[in-house]
C-alpha cells in the first residue's frame, strides 16, 4: 500500500466518525457565525441594541414585580444601556453580556447535532427564549446585588451567573440529546 493511499484511507475513516463530523461541522458553523457577527452584525449594532433593550425591559419588569423601584433613565440618553434599582447603582449592559453569542453557540450545537428539523425549529426558538429569560433574571439579580453591596458585583458577574447561564445552555443541550436527537441505528426523520 502506498503512503498516500494509507493517508487517504486513514482520513476517510476519521471523516466517517460521527464525533469528528460533528466537530468539523460545528466548527465550520462557528467560524461562519464569528465572521458574520464580527464583520456585519456587530458593526451594524441593531441586533445587539435590540437584545439589550429587551433585556432591560424584561429585567425591569422582574424587578418591579419584586417591588423594586428603578432608577430613572437620564434625560436625552439614547441607547444608554443601563438599569438599576433605587438605592443602588446603574449597571451598564455591554454587547458581550447580552446573550447573542450564547444564542449562536446553542443553535450551532442544535444544527450540527442529529435530530429532526421540525423539532430543531421549535426547540431552537424555545432555547433562545429560555436563555434570554435566564439572562434577564441574571441582570435583575445583579441589580439587587449592587443595591446590597457593590463589592459583590464582580464575583457574581464573573462566576456565579456564568455557571447558572452556561448550566442552562448545557441543560438544554442535554434535553436535546436525550429526547430529540437521533439515536444510533435510528432512521432519520423530518
């Protein structure tokens, strides 16, 4: 057997491995998403602003339902991106904290992993809504934390809520794999 045919048969075997195919496909989707976001969506700013405005609205509603008064937005402040409760400080919500990147990573996994498309559509939408709501709860909790003790903000922002939000994404993936993804030997549907 020649060296090139040994290499090609080895590559062929690797390319047939479903884990390798998943990783390659998911990696290609992520690279495409990264380029689209970096060069089109982020400079356009409308997606990030819309998601942040929604986060502020949902978080504000949660805080008001819990009995908190919100710090009023400064007059003539377009796209200020802040929220806070009376007695605390305003929190600024940056683009990396709006959840758009998590939406993409969640959907990339869903697209790259096996399963029927009819379920991928509704589960993807449900997942994005769930991630957004968990992120809004995170923002509301950070507003409360800042009102109690500003020193606690960095730890909770950097650790506590990362575990909770990413844990939610992993739970959604787990549900997808266990309930909706194609099982080995199962025929593909829809």
